[in-house]
C-alpha cells in the first residue's frame, strides 16, 4: 500500500490524471438519449444521404439542353407536367420540352438533369417561360452527396455532440453503441444528518445538503449515481456501505468522516482493506484539507469533508475532471474563462485555496470579485458565479491580475 499524507494539490491532481480510464462495457441506447455519450465502436452509414436526387432551390426541373439559348431577350417555353413538393414522389418522367415544379429539397423526376430557379421564370397556366440557360447538374443534390453508403461517419470514442447527433440521425440510426456511464455510489455519513424534507428538525440535526448537490454535480460530469443514503457513525455500517458501493459501482463517494475526530471513521474503515494500492489522507488545500482518496484494485473511493462548501470544493478541484475523463466529456477547462481580478484577494500561504467568486462588470468589463463567507456556509456557493484557484505560496492576488475562472457545472 502506498500511503500519502497531506500532499500538494498538484501532486494529487497528477496522481488522478495518471490513472487509466475505467474499463467500461458496451451498451446500446436510443439515439435520442445518446447526447454527450462516447461511441463504443466506429459507425458506418448503411444508406446514401440523400438517397434520392433532390433540388437545392425552388424552381423547375428541366432537361438542361432544352434551356440552351434562353436569355432575357430570347425567352423559351416549356410545358409544366407536374408539381412536386418536399416529401412527394415524382410520378412523371420528363420528355424534351417538359418541366416539373420542384420545391427546395423535393425529389427530382426521371430524366431531369438541372433545376432553373423560379427567379428566372414566369408561368401562365401550363406554360413556363424561362429567361436563363442552365448547365447539366445545376442546383441538383446528387445521391450520396452528403454521406455515401458504407462511409465511416463517426469513430470509436467520439463524443456525441449536437452535430454528431445530427449525422447519426440523418443515417436513420435508431440505437447507437456507447460506453456505459461510470457508476458512482454516493452516500453521506453522520448521526446529525436527516433527509431533506423531514419536518420538525431536532436540536443538533441538519439536512443532508451534500447528497442533493453532489448527485447532480456527478450526473453533470457524465456518471450514473447510485444513492446509498445516510450512513450513521458506526464502523460496521460504514464498512458495509462501502463494501456495497465497491461491489455495485466503479467509484464510491461519501461526505463526512475525513478528519481525525472520534466520530470520523472513514480512514479507519479503509485501513481494513488488504488490497489498497493508494491511500491519500489530506491535501494542502483550503477549504477541503481532510479529503481521503483510495484505490482498491480497479475501484476508487473518495471521502469528502462534511461542510458543504468544503465537500464541493474538493469535488470541483479533484473529482469533476476525474469523472469527465472517464465518461468522455470535455474537461472543465474547455468552458473556463481568463478574467481580470477586480479587487485584491487575500489567501493563506501554505494552502492551495478554492475561492468562490462573483463576476461583476467594472467599467463595462467582466471582472472577478471575492465572496466573504467561509467554508461552513452553503450560501457561499449560492452567491458565487464560480471559482478560482489560488496557488499554495500566494498570499495576495492583486487587482488587475488575470486568472482562470471556472463555472460551477
């Protein structure tokens, strides 16, 4: 067992980043549920897109050579034999001297090899007068122009974003093979905790805030949550809950039970596992120092501090990107911003600080300003727009400096 005690934030991040992705099985899911999922295998189209010739414009399908010589001072006429709207199938084959009206996206009749736009035509009963010649292929979208049958359209591991979703839908795929989501067993610990919604709180009781917030944060990072409830401060109960989590999921996350008080049993329980590969107890961060992380064979356990802001700070700094890497979602840096500090921010040297902040306009420019409340206050996160991280050896972040700002997911 590798036991690490109160390590630096960067070192903990490096450890998490170095861990290979969790092996995840394949599952088939409906296309309309596949957004932000990772493809398990290459996808090839089983149809041409489009699978019929269609018009780019509102106009008239013609045999191109019938239009040769047409000009504003040399008007030619063609016989209108059919009108074809989008979604309709042509019923008449064109002969020389004939044309069919076609709407944008409508199928083109047999023998037609060009479309003349309505802007260059006039119609009287069944006669269409044209004032412009068109070459073969004009305004026609041919079979397979967008995607050809058998063409590789998406690669294994690709994230299904909105454009990818559109590509898959255009090929008529009802289901797609994706990696299953990482499964996270979530629980809270503490004799003082009661479920949200319980009426008439007794003295000393508090609502379980962490499970409510962490559940949604975990889901937003692309994982599936199995909620195991509130676990009392009892060694056997906690051991049993962690055992269940390790059996049923890839990752176990619990809040409470990280410090060295008599009721904090997290580290004592984890020491009873014989196949622990890594055990970290404490990170030089404020708030959130007493976080615990354990790797047990191919499974992972995070134990977070009980205070909501401390628990959430640990989640955002360490766990969110760990989950995103495993689910295949983009890392949080993709949606971060570089902004100017609008007011001097103080920090304690020796601790990497997670600092909730607000964004406020100053002289018409968005700037970062600090939040004053502490780690024990859930209102700290409620008031904040996001957060910055302050390095361990920094005591002051000066007004005017540029910092990376992260939104809460």
